[in-house]
C-alpha cells in the first residue's frame, strides 16, 4: 500500500513537473531580437559590399548637393509642403491612430474598475429584482505567461514603425518637392527656348519667301519652310503646356491653389559636389523606411509570442465592495448588508478545435513575411543608391559632352555673325546656327535637370532630410496639425 502511494505521488509529481515545463515553454518571450539578428534573419546569406561599387569619390553627405541653401526658395517650398501638404497631414493622423492603438495594447496589464447599481420597486421577487444596491467591482487578469506584455510590446513596435513611416513620408515629400522644383525650372526654360526656335523659324520662312520673289528658290522651298514653322509652333505650344503643368504640380505639392503662377529661378542650380561613398550598413540604420520595416518585424515577433501565450491558462482576480438592501429577503444572521466579495477565475482552453494553435502558426508565418519584407526593403534601398550613383556618373558625362557641344555651336554662331557682318553669308545661315544652339541647349537642359533630380533621389535614398529638421523617431508630433 505504501509503495502504491509512493508510486502515485511520483507519477503526480512527474506530471506536475511536465505540465510546468510545458507552461514555461509556452511563456511569451519578452525580449525582442536585436537589430543585427533581425537583419541577419532578413538578408540571410546576402553579401553586402564594403562601399558603394558605383561611387567614385568619398565626400561628407550634405544637402548642398542640389546647390540650394536652407534659406533659398527650395528650402522655403519644402517647409511649406511639410506644413500644408494634405497627404502628409493624413500620414500624421495615421501616426496618432497608431499612438492610440499602442495605448490600447497595454490596457490589459492594468485592472479595470466598474461602478454599478440596481433599484426596483417591483412586487414580483421572481423577477430577480428583489435585491437593490450599489457597489464597485475590480477585475484584474494576472499576466502570468506574458501574453498581455507581449501584446503591449507589439503595439509599441507598431507605433515606432508608424513614426518611422511618418519621418520617411516627410523626406519623400521633400524629395518630390525638389524634383518638381527642378522640373518647373527646366520646363520654364524649355518654353523660352521653344518660343525662340519658333520665332527663328518664322524669320527663316520670311527670308525664304523673299528669296522666292527674286527667283532664288522655288515655291516648294517656301512650303517646306512654312511647314517647319508650324512644327516649331506646335513644339512651342507643347512646351508651354508642359511648363504650366509642371508649375501646377509644384503648387499642389506645397499645398497651394494650382494657378501655374509660382515664380521660379531662370536657371538650374550650379555645379554639384562629388557624391559620397558610404557603407551600406549605415544606410540600414539611417533610412526611416528601413527602420519602419524592422519595427514591423518586431511587431510580428511579439504578436507570435502573444498568440503562443494565449494557449496557457488565464487567471483573473476580482474584488468588490457594495451595499445591498431588500424588502423581501432577510440576510442570514451575522451577514451585514455591506458586502466585500472576493473571487477568482481560472480558464484553460484545453480544446478549441485547434483555433489557438492555428493562430500561432499564422503569427509565425506573418513573422516570416515581415522578415522577407524587410529584406526586400533593404535590397530596394541598395538598388536605389547604386542606381542613383551610376546614373549620376553617366549623366555627368552626358552633361559635359552636351556642354561641349553647346560651346562649339556657340563658337560657330559667333563665326557666322562675323561672316554675316562682312557679307559672306546671309541672315538665313545665321538663323540656322541659332537654331542649332537652341536645340542643343534644350538637350543640355534636359540632361542637367535629370542629373539634379537624380541627386534628389540619392539624397532620399541615403536618408537625408533636405535641410528640414526631420522629427526624431521618438516623441514625434505630426507637423501641420
């Protein structure tokens, strides 16, 4: 008999230890993976070069790449866009929603207190209204396994992700404003050059018509000249339409009415500084959109831990205090009408058709998805930087080549003017040289604008703030509210 009791005690003890081990194994892990662990989980065996392969020279990163200062027009337009752009205001509202969700996520850690009362003068005790009174009740679920704490940490990670998304939205808006500003300058200059080409074509058509009068050319030559004039007029109309559209796009970005009336400089920013060569790991730490993707992984991690802990028993305590009265029920001897009930609830979902287990599997897959999204964001960031660096190198060569072409054509024009003054050529040939200079200037303007727009893209890709004080990831308050 004694042996049987000992055996049963050993079996019970072993079962209790096994149950405790299962419970401990199911507890939520409340320590987030480190940034390095998340990075390694995301990128796996990806080999990142020590320096940007397309970079040529090392130089400190600074906003002067675009050739504007903080107190210049572009800096003012960026400030205006951040203050008034509707999309950024919507992003700020989403940030505040995420802040509220974070606060809700931590509410389960605190007890709830409710007040209540009941009164009835019904003459039918069977209605259950025979006892009147009022009281307060406190309920508190003990977070033994870390389920509520994991939920709170998931909410905090979601909020940090939203903050980083908001900062990146500010920087993206600054980059779009810079590009729109550059395109507006280019479109205005293109419209001027197209109007000059149209006027030159008209002047040439008049010269051809005079030549026909003296018998130097045929009517066919006059018709061709007039057709070229129409082509030039159409190009001038298109350039004017593009100018107005570019100005309206810029005005919409900064929150103005799109009247195409904003005044812009007559020339693009001047010489550009050499682009920097940076270490890609610094990019991962600096770019807000990558920080947001990393925080989304943390959120998925804690959501998985919360779902895992939800499979374990839940213990809740309750206590209260109240005053009860009744005209129909007499309290037992020694029982006061002032009561202080105390109790507890234990709930262990032993069988739920696999719902909680499936929820853990879903959260696990969501964590894998977040890691893949983070890896994709990292690769996209590397691609943006490498592409912008490579494009800058090629655009610089094209700009130098076109600059040389414009210079050579200008020399040819100067020589033609000298020959015209001594009577060696007529005005038509001079106008031809002017057309060539203006056409080459249009091509140069387009390439120069594209190169500076690529600098704006590179500025964003490297995590710059374009001269606007970006809000810190912690404690940010949306602008324009």
